[in-house]
């Protein structure tokens, strides 16, 4: 079956057709050369419609309730009249390369909301739990007209700076009651957060959650601000009960207002584009290097020499780089 042309995807997205948006994202995620060329043409035509949403990255330790939180948060935004897109990344198996892609079942209520769109994507083993095409998928969602794009990551412990490089507001979800949580989460990840939410603050856990909130709020004062013109805020919430969700949205809007005034919002957007550019250059350079006929010819022999301890790795690398 022949591929639709670029106009098919562009007009469908501009008209608000979700099924065509889903097909366009599938096109973006494809590695087939013909698909890549068409996808870039579609993106080029849609670029003027992008950049108008609020991009929110959400991460947290396993079991913190990211999917439950996103459903509660997204539903709240839809109730306010916002259009919400969720890019939910499922971890891919390092063996089979497969992925469950079960976020729509875990966000059943939100997935049925006509103002929401949930796109599960396999991470493909990418650091940070992000598919390499996540930035382009985000742009398609913006061109479609979504007011808020939520990006859920696999979880803490991978390259969170990758997530940070594509969102405006970075929210870290934590659990209450772990006295050494700051040790386990690592200072570097907390330093990336514009907002911290202590989740599951309900029932008998409310007191522990408030104690954890005070602990984190005290700790962030000793860290370098994640964003110029903004001090990281810490809140308690219960995604299950819906408590504190509205306050977290207000925090996001306050962040947007404060950083727009001081100029760091636009500066971050510009940094995101440059980070994407450099990332793409690195990916393509590596890809073309390994597809080079000269490299393919001598690489197996060099690998064997390294394995046999005949030459050091550094010497093998220098020989390979000398071919291109």
C-alpha cells in the first residue's frame, strides 16, 4: 500500500484528527528510510504550529504512582478545559526488545476523555527511558493543539538530564517516610527538579508525608536552583484521592509566569533545540560510522585482536577513526 503524502498528515493534524495524529507518530517512530524522509517533511510543515504548549516531565522512583498521578493530573486539566497529551514510555526488554505498552490500561479514565491523548512508546533501551523520537512526537502533539504535554519517564536512575532537555517544568515524585531518601535518590536528580511532590499523602500516611515535605523543602535550599528565577517548591499530594493536584497545577503556572518574566523560559526552549541538534548529530555520526564499508571490513578483525589481547583498545579505536 503506498504511503500517504505529507499533506494527508499535515491537514489531518491541523483538523484535529486523532487517528491521523497516531499514524503520524508511528511514521516518526519508524526507522525505514522512506518513512524518515516523509516524517521530516511533515515536521517541517508543522513547525510553525509548535511551541505553544506547556511541557511537563514527570519522573520518580518505582512504585511512587506515576501513572496514577498522571491520570489524576491530566483529568484535572481536562476538567479545566485543557487539551492534554501524555507521552508515556514503557521500558523495553533488553532481550526481546519488546514492550508491554500498557499505559492506556493503567490510565483508563483519562484514556476515555475526549480532551486527552495517550501515546505509549517503547523506550528501546534509550537512556532516560525516552524513545529517540520523543522530541519529534512532542512537536506533533503541539501542532495538534494540545495545551499541556506530559512526558512520563521509566523512572529514576537513568539519564534524567535527557528528560530535562525536552521539557519546561520537571516534576519529581517521591514517597514519604524514607529517612535516607535524599541519599537514595541522589542529589543530582533533585537538583534537576523544578517541583517535588510527595505522593500518597492520604490516610495514616499524611503525617509522614508532611514530615518528608518539610525535609525536602529544607534540603532544596542548599542546592543550586534548577531554573533561573525560580525556587524549587515541594508539595504533598494524593493522586489516589485527588488531593493537592490543583495546587501542583498552580505551581506549574506560577513557574511559567516567573520564568517568562525573567527570560529563562525562552532561554530553556532555545537550549532544548540546540540539545536536540547536538543529540541528532551524535546519533547520525555513530550510525554512519558503523555503516561505512571500510569500517565494516576491518572491524571484525580488530575486535578479535582486542579479544586476544594482541592490541590495546585505544590502538583499535585510532585505526577505526583513521578510516573516516
